[in-house]
C-alpha cells in the first residue's frame, strides 16, 4: 500500500503541476476562453489511462499461466525502465519545466484550441499511462486485495490537494527536494518490481534459475505475516528469492542510485557566471 501510495503521490503531483502551470499561464495572458480546452485534454488523458489500466487488468486473464507470467514479467521490466527514465528526467528538467510548458502552449495557442487540448492531453496522458502501468505492476506484485488500489487512490488524492494548494498559493513546496527524496524511494521500489518481473519470467520458463535460491527466510518472515506484508507492500520483498533476482536487484539499485546522486549533484550546481571581456570591468 505504501509503495503504491508513493507512486500515486509522485505521478499525480507531476500531473497536477502540469495542469496548474497550463491553467495559470492562460489566466495570466487573459485567455480564459481556452481553459475548457485544457480540461478537455485532461479528461481525455484520464479516460485513456483508465482504459489502459483496464486492458492490463482484464486483457491477459484468459491466457495460460505461463503466458500471463511472461506478459507480467516483460511489463514489469518495461515499467521499471519507464519509471527510471522518469526519475532522471524530472531531476534534470524540474527547474525548467514551467518554461518548456509555456513555450509549447504559446505555439498551441497560435495554432488553435484543438492544439491546446492536445498539449494538455500529451502532458497529462504521459503521466497517466506511466501511473496505470506502474500501479498495475505494483498491485500484481503485492498480490490480491484492495490495499494497492487504496494506496494509489490515496496518493492521487493527496497529489490533487497539494497541487491545488500550490496553484492557489497556499502552499510552498521545494519540488527539487521532494522529487529528490521520492526518486530515491522509487528506485528502491522499482528494484523490487524488477526482481518480481525476473521471477515471473523464471516461472514462465523464459529465464533459468527458478530453483536456485539465494535465500529462503519464509520460516522467519512468513509471507502472510505482518512484517512480511509490510516488506512486500513497500519494497516488493520476497522471503524466497532466487540468485538471479538478488543479483539483478543489487545491480540495479547500486548503479541507478549512483547515477541518480550524480544527476542531483549536477542539477544543484549554480550556473556559471557569464564571462566579462577584458577591459570592460570598472
């Protein structure tokens, strides 16, 4: 539940910030007549995201066990690649996101209302599809039950409230710090999802090593116990882990965190001062 809450919160806040930037810019340039086109794009993006989530949930249900595991495994790996790209992309462009969106909106305004709707559709739809995919993978990894869905809905609701408060000027959030910390937590969660996807592919017979275990602590931490449930819901931890799962999880976490810290360090460096030609200083 906590992992899905974090995903819903981060992805939802990104979408809420995008919508807030678009709406505030149109109000500032006195083009309130285009606000409904932004909301139309948002509504279409939400509908497409829900449809995508439904397709992921009900589409593979009639397939064989091996086929379902294979699809789940490949989608888990794809979701991890997507969320990893999103983490680094946000760390790189967070400072310039407002300017980029306003520039795209200027071009859309010159084209027409449908283009404004398309900008909103693309900006919010990307976040929505990412959210639907990663939440589906996270819910599948966590097992049956409504806790993953409840966690994601609570995260999205929190994001909407925070986004509205930021838009109204009632709340100040250091977005660089927020996305930095949530990025680190998402890397840990994504590592667990990646390991789960590897296990799915092992069960489908695509990858070897299903019976080669790195550890089995199911006796000390039963999957249905309180601690087991907490670890499963937050880190996708499995008490029975194969060597391939363990090696890939460690490799992903170490490499990704190292690169992420480097990215954060570069984004925090101040911009170099412009050079002053010789002889112009007073």
